[in-house]
C-alpha cells in the first residue's frame, strides 16, 4: 500500500468498508439455518462459530484447547499476524472487535391478572414466537505501535444489559432481555528479525464474565457470551504480510505466528495490504461476497441458488412460522418470493476465468467414442520428471492461490496416488489419499492436485 492510501487515524483511508460485507457474513454465518424455522432440529442448537463463553462455565479440556478451529465454545481468541511498518513511531493500528449479543425475546399474552409468558401468540393474523435473537456489537480503538513497546495495551469492553417492551395492541406484548457482557482485549507488538522493519502483532480477546458456573445450561451461558466473535485490523504507516502466502524473507516469521480459535487473512481489495480480517472461519486472502448474491442467507453465500429454490418450496404455514421466528428470516422469505427471474438466473453459475483449450490439448474422449485411450487407473503423469501412476507415493505441496484454503493443513503430508485424471481441456490431475488419514479407507476420501503441487519421495524414485 502506498503512503497516499493510508490515513493517519490507524486504518486505510477507506476504513473497513471494503471488508465489511465479508465480515457481516461471518457475523451471521449459521445464525438461523434453512428452513429458517424455530422448530427445525438444526436451529435448536444455536450459535456455532466464534462463541467466547464465560471461563468458569467451560470444562478444563476446553480451557486447554489451543487449536485454530473456531467452531467450538471457547473463552478466548488469539490473533497473531505480521505488519511491515515504515516507522515504528508513526505507525498505528486500528482494531474493531465485532460480535453478537444474545437477546431473549419473550412473548407474553395479556390476561385478567396481567401478562403471562407464552410460546406463541397470534395478533391480527400475525404470529409472534418466543425466541433468542441477536444484537450486533462493535468496539473500535486505535493504538500506535510505539505505545506497545514495553507491554500490551489493554482495553475493556462492557456492553450493558437491558430490557425493552413492545406492545402488541391489547393482546399482549414482547419483552426483550439482554444480560451485560464484559470482555478484555489486549494488543501487543513484538519486533522480529527480518530484512525490513517487521512486527508480530498479537490481539487477544477474552470473555471476562464470572458467571455462570460449570454445569449451568448452555442457554444461560450464551447470555453472557460473545457470539460469532471476529476482528478487523487496519494499519496506517505500513501493511500486513500474508500468513498464507508470505514473501520468502517473512516465511519463518509467518510460521511462528500462533492463532487460537481464529485465523487472520488479508481483506479488502487485492492490491491493498492495510486490512486483516481475523475470523473463526478459515478463509483465503482477500475473501469477498459473490457479486451475484442478492442478500444474506446465513450460509456464506455459497449455495444461494439451491437455498433460494428450497425456500420457495416451503408451505405457507412453514413460511408463516419462519417469518415469526426472526425478522431476518422474514426478510429472506420476502426477498426470495419477490426475486425477479433474471436475478435467480444469475445464481445458477458464472465463469470467473476461461481458457479455451487448443485442439492438440484436448483429450481423446473430447470426440464422441474416442475415450478408449484414457484410463485413470493406469495413466501416468510426470512428477519431478518421474512417471507416477496409481499406487505411487508423493508428498503434497499445495499452491498458495486458487485452491481450497484448507489445503494448507496438508502441506508436507505424504499420500498415495489413487488415479490420474484428465480434464475436458486436457489438464491432468492426480487423485490421492492421505497416508495417515484414519478415515481414508472408510469414506474413500480423495484429494485432487495438479502434478506441480506434488513431489516424489526419494525412496520411491
């Protein structure tokens, strides 16, 4: 990032706007799954990602968990990433901590003696259900790198509880109750050896609630939890270094970063390096929401078409329940029902890149009846100049871009070749099974790589 693109306030000149769409998808990922009804089994177990629960409530085994996975309840998150700065004295970091606060929505019916809690209430043809909603929260602060020289900068987040009452004519009312939240955020910077001024930035977010204690119902603990917790970080006077694809001079520093229940990736436009999104969901650098998506479906916009079509098949009674479950569910139902055909058509698929295959590259089976010369079980492909076929052993070295981000966990693993495949454009792929994967035989789980992502094992050459 050039100096002109950076503000002095601690974030890129455009702030976090370029990353908010993806951050919002993280915030509501899994919030209310299709079919968006309270009664569906998968919506009875809520809040799947980034839950920072009270430490006293969690069992000892969870307290000791330091994995990167953010799909299990925890009490803290730790983000470590690298920033390259021009001047330690002038560089500044903006941190925006984002999460959901649970809000219990209780429906009460009016009676002669007052108001009585009920599970559901119909008023003028509209149904209202008792349910747990969510309120989005943000806390932002700016710290100069020089301020973190001696010790971490610590700040507290306090979100007050509250109670709000909404009257439903003379039939009843809705009472919304929130418990207070308290969290502690610390930010530190440690200089690491590199050819340029480089710092390892550590952001730790901890739930500081002292209750409930162990054994309390999860619903009670969620009331004191930070839900879907993630953070946006911006740097002024410098740029972030990718942990997924670091330059050679920063590879050792990148490997030393330790991330717990979250993982940071570069966000915003690809040509920028001033924003990082650290989320409990693993992503590639510069993630973005599909431009064809007309709105959130609480599923990271990955399967918009099928979710939209399935939503249209709901019965009128099921749609009525979904609308009563949550206002965001009602918005989805209304949007899908009024979606123009051309908008739905755009969800069917799109081609991001296209490379026409030359005639000499096309495989034999491109022509009808001409596929006798292709057999994945016996075909060979060159890996390191060595012919490799089914049964051979290779080491995995997945490419950094244009692949599944989860492949980073397979770097250096050994695998056995199961088949050599030929695509319609003549490209060759190798299907492999990981040698130490306990579920490979049971599930027939194969991974697919291009030959240049593999190396042969010295003993097998």
